[in-house]
C-alpha cells in the first residue's frame, strides 16, 4: 500500500511488512542519474521527520555526493594547481612535507593508509592517529598539519566533503624560532673590506646583499641589462633559487619583489670596475649575460656558492657566523639605526620608484649609514 506524499516531502511508502521507507535525491551521477538517500521508520511521521532533517542538511551543503576520489589523488591535484601559484622551491617544500602524511606522493607503492582512503571517509580521529605516529619536529608537524588542512579545505570549497576533518586536530606549537643575527656596524665594515680584497665575483654578490638589501636569489639572478650604471640603479626582475639541489630561475618571492634599488656610491664604483673586466663579448652579449655566471655561463653560479664564501670570510676575520640572508637583515638594521623609516628599507616589502623622493632619500640614508657603502 502506498500513499501520496505532500509536495517537497520526498518519496515515502510502506512496505508489505509494515516498515515505512523514505528517499530523497541528494545529487546526480556524472551520467545524470539521481543519487538518493534512503531512511526507514516504524511510522510515516518518523520517516517524514527524518526526510525533513535530510532536506535541511542538503540545503546547508552537508550531504556531499560520494565520490571515489582518494585523499592522495586530491592532494596530487591540489599540488598541481598550486604549481601555478607558488615558486618552484615552495611547491617542492609542500610536496616534501605532505609526503610525511601521504607517503604515496613520493612513492606510489608506499604504505599509505590515509592517502588511499576516500575523501568523505576521513574522520578527525584518522588525522589524529596519523599525526601522533609521525616523528617530526614541532615545526614540521605544524607544517604537515597546515598542508593537510589546506588540502581538505579545498575539497570543502568544491563541495566534495561537508567539513574539514583536520580542523579539530591540534598539534603542539614549535619552540620560538631564534631570529638570525645581524652584523654590528663595525663588523659590517670589516666584512666589506674583506669583500673588496677578495678576487671572486661572488664577493661583489655578497656586497650587493649587504648594501642593497637583496636576497641571495635576487643578486644571483641579475643580468647586466638589469643594472643601470649611469643612473646608479638596479632592477630586480627574477631570482635564482635552489630546487632539488639545482638552480632554477623563478619570479621574485613576492609581487613587491619586482623593484628598482638605488646603488650606494662605493658599491656602484665596484660594479663599474667589474663591468670593465668583462671581455670578449659584444655589447648585446654582455647585456644578456649573468652578473655572476657559473661554470656554464648560460646559468648563474650555484645558489649555495655565496654561503660557502661567506662562511670562509667570517671565519678568517674571527667574526661570528651569520647566514647569507642575515646580510639583508643587517642592511635594514643599519638603515633603521640611522633613522631611516621602515618604508625606506627597500627590501622588497614596499616599492617606491627609483626617481621618487623616497628613493633618493633612501640613497642618502645609505650614505650617512655607512660612509657611502
């Protein structure tokens, strides 16, 4: 026996054994066939109430259509999309950390319980147990958890799952990371003197990082066409980053990384002398060549080369070891120590033009901060 249902209530009928059955459409298959959710009850009112609850969940987006997409496949798609948004080195870091939680991203044959689960099947407890089984530093654990959350959050936005199973899971925060050490003015002066005496062109690259606030990849990614020796300005247009142990050309780290930087007078003199030393090339060939070429002149020197030179020089001078990136921070500290406002640090966080009053003021700060640098 069947009874006609009110409009919008869903399909309700009574079986021959007396049990009431209700069904509601929650979506459609790729072929256009309806997907239906079925509920049961001892009375028609009970089934109608269950169907009403399903309708509310459906309208709230809480009844996502089941799919066969695995966590691993969705993570792979997410990484592929991220490849168009982030730098190669950043993408490599994403894949490396995600592989701690989803080993099949690195080796398709690896044991990967979470990666082989369907997206809709993952519960917070699965994530909790997975993270508890990892033996990583607190910082790495937070990174893995953050990436997993981003992968599932993307699935939520695409309405493949109705909630993010990583959201309730927390991991212990990392110990506070100690900031890099900046050089004191006297230490910076001694290092600059040592750089001037060193015959390697990489010494000039380190000088650019210290006196112009360039990142390592930005300095190594310079071509001669990026350096205006007449105006005393260099233009940051690309970076030379290390990915999988090799150098790769990429865009600057941020959109504000595209910038024009005034060159302090002493550093400009060193650049002009270095330019005069370039022999055997036509003017056009010089403009398209790298300031700091490697053994293969079609590419810049290896990204790690400045680090090795800086360590040797600091050890020889008896100065505490600092990272190459700390030269950039030293640059900002020296400017601020002489009263330069933050926006004049010209480190790629703000982008005043080289002809603006702020840009010329930045040059004057450099002159006062280090005797012309």
